[in-house]
C-alpha cells in the first residue's frame, strides 16, 4: 500500500474518532402514559325568590307595595330567600342587588339599601360551604325624619324597579388542596 493511501486512511480514521464516530452517536429515550380522565365543572345557582310583603317598622304588615302609606321616620323592608346551589373545589361568588328608585315625588327623599345573610350572619359573598343553605336578601326603604317641616312630601309616592340579586363567581386566591389519585 502506498504511503499516501495509508496517510489518507489514517486521517479518515482520526477524523471519525475525533467526531465521536458520527454514525454511532446514541441517545436514550423513554415514555410513560398519563391516563385519561374527566374533569367536571361545578355549579352556581340561586333558586327562585320567595319574598315577604313589605314590613313596616315593628313588623306591621304594610298593605302592599304600592299602597304602603309611609310617614317620615318609617323604614319598610322586603325580605326574600333563595336556595343556594354552589359546588366547586374552591368556589366563591360575590353578592349584589341591582335596582333603583325610578320616579315619584318621594324619589329624592327615600334611601334604599340591601343586605345579605346566610345562617343569620351578614355576608357579601358565598362559597361552596354555604350550600345547601338559604340566602336571605333584605331590601330596606328608609323615609328619613327631618328637623324641618316639609309638607311637600305628603301624598307623594316612589316607584322602585325590580331588584335583581346576583351571585357572580370570582376566582378564589386560595387554591384547593391537591386531590390524591
């Protein structure tokens, strides 16, 4: 064999060794299967409202929503209850009641407010722990008693829109505990 051929073969052999045997480069691989599963969404509903008549001051039944004859200093309340259906691993919902004084001569004189209770405790939100419980919503109309004589409000009325109670889901900042497989 010629010296030049031997030198060429030696150079190719050295190149293969330096590159790690380009055709013999190996790597390892493995795989594992994550089993199929189903995730189900929770629920959030308020049942149909069950409302009382307007109650005037010391639990006197007012004759009706439009026939209630308020005098300065009166406070009239209407209480509604709703069944709570709330399921989820860390469900939280903020409560609100939206309505308005729309018209009437007393529109500027009355103050309307709402409040919520679950199990006798004042709340502003509910969680899955509050189900199955009853949410109580109270709408209060206050006709303030003033220091000055104001006969202009006599015989006037006020119209209220429907009050819509909402429970709006918000994402909880506290994650649920991991569930064991």
